[in-house]
C-alpha cells in the first residue's frame, strides 16, 4: 500500500473516530477530532485527485491527463533540457578530460602482451598498403620522388636501376615480408617493449608523447562535440516518441510516484493540523 493511501486511511479513521466521540462521549472533544479528520481527509483527497489529474486522463476530471495531453511539448522540453543543461558540450568536454584518456591508454599499453596476440589485422593492412602502392598513380608518384635523388638518376641512365619496377617489386613483396616480421619472436618482443615504454611515457606528466596524445584527443573531442550539436536532443526526442502515452506515463510515474506520495501524506497531515487550528479558533469565539 502506498504512503498516500495509508495517510488517507488514517484521515478516514480519524474522521470516523471524531464522530464517535462527538456522539457518544464528549461533544467538545469530538468536534476537535472530527474537524481535524475532516480537514485531513479533504486535503488527502484533493492531493489524490491532483496526482490522478497529472498522470491519467479521466472523463470525470476536467483537464486531467496533464502528461498525456502535453506529450509533444514535454518530449521536446526533455530533449532540450538534456542537451542544453545536463549534457552540454562544456560538461561532456570536462568529463572526458577528467577521464584522462592518455593515461588510460598508457596503462593499457604498459600491460599489453604480444606473445600470443593475433596480428592478422596488421597483415591485412600490409596487403591493403601493397595494393595501394601497386596502383599506377602511386607507382609513378613514388618513382618520381626516388628520381629526385642524384644517385638514382645516374643508375637509371646506366640501366642499372628502374624506379617503377623497384616500387612494384617492393609492393608485391610487402605482405610476405610483413608476415614474416610479425611472426618473428624477437620483433614481437622489441615491439612489445617499445609499446610498454610508450605506455609509461603517456602516464608521465609533460612528456612529448603525452602532449601529442592530449592534443590529438583535444582536437577529436572538439570535432565530435561540434558534430553532435543538436544530436543529443534529437536522439532523446526520437527515443521518447517511440514510446506510447502509457509507456511514458509508467516510466515517469514509476520514478516520481514514491516522492509524489509525500504530497498526499503532507496534504493529510497539514490538513489535520489546519483543522485543529480552525477548531481551536472556533472554540475561542464568543458565540461558539
């Protein structure tokens, strides 16, 4: 049983007890108890009806169903409030900065082990790089860069070197070379030690590595927050619009009803107090 229902029941008992005392024992005392119970009962009933009007639409309660009737405005207001007051760009930025992503990455790298790691991903990337290099445009571009070196130009004139053919051969051999490299235990150990060192540096204040990562994270955060402007409100509104009126009512009521029940309790309590005050003042009146 809800707290408000208990308070309403107590008010009813108090009102009934007041009548019993008034009729069978002491009219003066019964008047006090009855007035307190009556005011408490009225206060509790009014608050009960007020909560009913807030969450439910009843034909016998004019303008009831405040939440269902104002669903669209309520949903839009919630989305705007969430984005502009609760999840503002400044708040998100501050929280992510406090998260200290650089240090967390550093701790992860410091504990990273490559002994049994699956490096298939890196082999696949090597194949993609090789495919990219083998494109005619890439071959021509890389070969042109090589030909800027005087020694390369001399070797080409002597037909001892062909830049385009060399670039293609390198691209074709890249996947096999990289595959041998990533499966080499010594290379894995070396790479692991370098990653551990990088992890330590990322956790060291004012290190070059940490400053670079923090600058990169700052740019990423600014870009992400700028791009998400308006998206938070839209996401909230979309999710709420997928819910029916009844689902929204149940969700809001389930979170707020335990606290709103105190309105009913206080209505009954203060109604009783005000009733006692009224009965006391009436007893002081000369014509009472």
